[in-house]
């Protein structure tokens, strides 16, 4: 929060990290990716304008991030009017009612996609392939170097996913070939706002999120389906405040014990 480091700076870093993914997804899924992005961005920008005008705040570039997530993970036979409804719900209920990005409890992209999956279960959402996974990996490197993505969350989520996949009798390497899943691990589970913020909390949050992805993926939607990582993100983010509170309580107890 000092100098150039503020919310918009972090937003632009995330946008930059997503650019290779958007190119890879466009090659993998076709021009429909950019159509979904355009519709989602228009809807999100509209609701940002409505809320931010009343607060006398400028528009946030985080709208690009949410729109990117919808464009990549809402593939398949999704209609544009369905994206309009989902993006409206996700932006208002997942972000703006909390005061905008940086104050929200859950990731707006995850809320948008979860609404889309719940409201229109008949729509098939195809996953993306290794090309998107590699592009998301390059984005993760940028976020790690800039300190936006917590390495603790990244390591813990990977370990949780691998261990839970192994426990379910599946190939531990298979998930990392799925572009939608790797994208979700980096940009949804690794969201610096909706994830845990303490050191111990980040380890627990990452492990929980990774394990949930494996459970939802292998037991229900399929590890290549974007539903697994979206629902895992939503559930893990709801536990993030509790995990942080537990971490603070443990640290406080240790401090008091050492200074008794």
C-alpha cells in the first residue's frame, strides 16, 4: 500500500499474467472466447460504474480479470444472455456489495461461474488443454515473482491436489495437464484478496482447496471440468477467515506462553 503498490497496481499485474492464458484459450477454444470476454466485460463494467459512481471511486481494472475468468471457464454452449445474468450476479453479490475489489470475501469470478453452473446445469462446459496449462504456468511465475501469488498457497494447493488424487487411486500427474484446472489454481484459488492472509492460514487454505479440487473432480464433474476448481475455490474461500482466525489464535497463545 506504499508508493505505486495499491489495489490498481496489483490488478494490472494480474491482468498482465492473464494475457498469455487468453491467447492460449483463444487458440484452444476459438473466437467464442473473446466474445464471452467482451460480453462479460461490458456487464461487469456497467455494474462497477453504477456502484463506484455512488462512492466517487474510479473504475477498477479487476473487471478485466473477472471477464478473463468467465471467458476461459464458461466455454462450451453457453449463451450470451446467460453470461449477462451470471456476470451481473457475480459482480454485485461477490464484489460490489462488500465495497469493491480488495474488500470482498469471495472471488467475483468464482461466484459468477458458480451461478452459471448452478442456474444452467444443462450447459456443457468443456475444459481446456495443455496449452492453457502452460500459459497459466507462465502467469503464475510472474505473480510469484511480483509477490501477488503466495508461494505457500501454490505449494500447499499442489500438494493437497496430488495427495488427494493419489488417495482416490488416480494418476497424480493427470490434473496438471488440464488447462482449466491449472488456470483455476493460479487465478481463482490464488486470489490475493479472497484467500487466507496469514502464513499458517495460507498453508491450510491451499491444502484444503487442492484437496477439494481433487474430490470434486474425480468424484463428480471430472478433473478436466472447470466446475471442480470453481466450487473448490468458493468453498475454500469461505473457510479462509476461519483459518486465519485459528492461525492468529495459535500465534497469540505461543506468544503469551513465551512471555508469561
